[in-house]
C-alpha cells in the first residue's frame, strides 16, 4: 500500500472553542488514524508573529493549543507533531522560494489584498501597516508544505489559494533546478460542521460568542444558559431548524440521541430543560479531555519534550532534503564544481519529461528531446499524481507507449520509434 502524506497547520493564536473542536480538531484527529497515511501536524508559531506582537501571549497560546490537540487525542507516537519554529530548515527554504516567486503572485494573496482594500477605504496609503511578514505569508506557508513533500493539505475554502500558490512556487523551482518538490493538492471537506455561537451566528472569536473548549462545568453551564432562544413557553412545540441549542447538541450526540431531542422539541420541552440536556451531553464528551488538558497545561515540560521529539523526527526528513535543495541551487562545496558541471552537461544532452498545469485545471506532461523538440504530449489528468504515475510507467516499461495510448496525443512528424529510442536513452542513462 502506498503512503500518502497529509500536512495540517495549527493556528497558535486564541483559545480553542467548541466550534474549533467540531470543525477542525476532532475530524483531524480522526483522520490521523487512517491506514496508509503519514501525518504531519505543526504549530504555526512563526505565522502567529504576523498578527501578534506580545511574546507572552505567543508562548501561552502555543502551550494552550498544543495541550488542546493532545488532550483531544492526537497521538505523537502515530503522527509527527512539531512546532514550526523548531525546524530551522523552514525559514531557509522560505528564502529559497522567495527567489523563484514573482511579486505579482504575492500581490494576489487574499490577506494582502484585504489589507490594501482596508487602507483604501480609510483613505490611507495602500501598504500602510503592511509588514513584509504579512506580504510573504504565502511563501512561509509554501515552505511548510513543500518541505515535507505533502501530497494532501486539508484546508477550508478560504485557504485553497495558499495551496495553489505553493504549487506554483514548487513548480517554478522544479522548472529551474529539476524535480525536487511534490506539488500538493488541497483537500476540502464540504461537510465540516459549523457550530452556531451563543447569539446564533457562527461561533467565532470575532463575534465574541464562543464557548471555550475546556470551560469548567460551572462555566459551561453559565454559557449554555446564555444561548439565545425564542419566547415559546414550556409545552409549546419548538422548531429545531435555526435552533443554536439543537445544532450544538447534534454535533456532540449520537443519531439516536439527536432524534430523541427532536421529539422533545416537538413535545414542547422547556428551554431550561433543553439547555440542561445540552450541558450534560457536551460535558460528557469534554470532561475526560478537560482532565487531560489541565494535566498537560500544568506540566509544560511534558509538552515541550513532546514537541522537541516531533521536531527531531521531522528534521530527519527536512535536513537531508534541504541539503539536496542547497546543492541544486549551487550552495555547495567548491570541490563539487567540476563534477556538477559534468553532470549538468550530461543531463542537458538527454531527453526529459516536463509536467505542468493548464488553465483548464488539468495536469499534463510532455516528453522533449535534448534539442527541445517535442516527442510526446499527454492529454489532461485530473490530479498531478496520475500524470506522475504515467511518466513513471513510460520510464520503466517498454510496453507503456501502447498501454497509455489513450492518454497520449499524437505529435505530427514524430514516429513511435523516435519516442521509444528517446525513452531507451533515458533509461540507459539512469542505469549507468
């Protein structure tokens, strides 16, 4: 079974709430247990510096978020769980990527455009208050992803642009220096639950309507008691549609429990009783995690040890890979110069595959001779992995041209024998 690498970035600002747990933490922890998946989870503390200038808060938030995920069941023995700032290869890769990334690409980043629009509305200069960190945010994110050759990156729809930008940067580097980076794909779960907050709007710190994930039972009771309901009296049938209280309950309950509460709504349950039902159900889920969370928060050395162990594991992949990238761009020992020059000359004399993405969103490859003449052109593939598998098949099997005939577009003036000869030359060079 082939292994697919997933990479998940975890924001380290703010206190996690029930909405974060239902929409992100719980499904991510469940995904980490799937077979055939190698998972990387990192605390994005470098990213936090863009928005927060309080070092005490940065440190405290990192502790709280790490404790939250560990208490929720993330197993550091089964995943690579690390702090971004413990991987020195990340900022170095960020710099390498800046050198192949056009400013025009970064001008289109949502966060930068939002800041510019806000300045225009206020009558300020376009870049007023815009730091280089904010502007370069997509490059740092690309380094996070590309460093560990992630195939899949679970994100919300508002983050898809960053994955596309990471692909563009990786492709630019590959074009200049050879195939080093895996080009990632965004994974979007349209079924991610969105919880309403105390006032019925989406639960968000921006609206100040959240229920902190690890509230004490007394705090939880007080907050649930403040959930907005309508004025229907006990005994009057109540609608589950649009009921924040019911939606939160549904996110924590079994289908059978949800059906039972739905019937109680129809029977006219009192709002005070419904809130008590919600309290008991949420606390049943949260209480064991709360106990774990408190133990972790009070033992920061244990979390530090866990993160450093994760960083050590992550660097086992990052350190040799960055050494490879440094060599590719020419940051290498001077004694390598003559051999590198000879290798480059040999590579230039060989035919090669070029993989790319067209405006239709599909992925293509072409096979070109050493003089740049087009020998073979593919049709479109839905995923880059499929295109890569076809290239590998052509490189490894003499019968691949026939087997893949339906995925190859004819090139005028090129005979099958020419293509076979070029493929054989490539194979001979690889075997030498």
